[in-house]
């Protein structure tokens, strides 16, 4: 398994297909809510793909919001969820934040994944709120910025 920062339109399309399968088809998020103005390669955010046996099976993105790194659209195709790939995606996104000199990251985690994020050092900082009909919580984590990379 490996993770790669997306640099080509074909890779971004693979990420979109994974997100559509997980969020739209599996979880019922409306298609028009899944994609937004940050789904580009123009530098507003960084997207990653995680691979298993050279097949893209998971994705996530990070963008800077008010001085924090916001981890978003993190998902893995169902057959690959028990392989530790979520941790790989999170660490890759945190590394991107660190290289950008960001010292704190946040995410809107689905409540069923709260324990997963807690194991990775995230702390819940909100009550449950609804996003696209799914219960979420705000979680944050301090990361060590490394601007010299």
C-alpha cells in the first residue's frame, strides 16, 4: 500500500469515483453536495490517493481554512476498510499540513468514526451536528509544522 499526492486530472477523477461510491452510493449524500469549488488541481487544496495492490482504493484532501488544515472527503472503498489505509491517508494529510507550516488540523468526522480519529490523536471539540443527513463532530489535533521540507 502507498499514498500519492494527486497531480494529474486522471488521478483526481479516480478520487471522485471513490468518493461517489462511498459518499453518494453507499451513504446517500446528494451528488450535487459531494463536489465543490475545491475539487481542482489549482492549489486551493491537496488531494491524495491511497493504493492497495496498485489500485486506488481511498482518498482524502486537505485545505487551509483560517490558519488550520482542514481534512476533508476521507474515504476508503468498503472491501479495503480493514487494512489500515485510513491511518495512511490521515498521516499523509497531516504531513502535507506540516510541510505547509500548519500547526493544527481539524476535521468533521462522522460519529461512527470518532474512536478511529481519537486513536490517531484527535480530540472532539463539538456536540454532534448534521452534515448531509449524517451525524458529525468537529475534531482537532496539533501537528508539528515543518516548513523546511
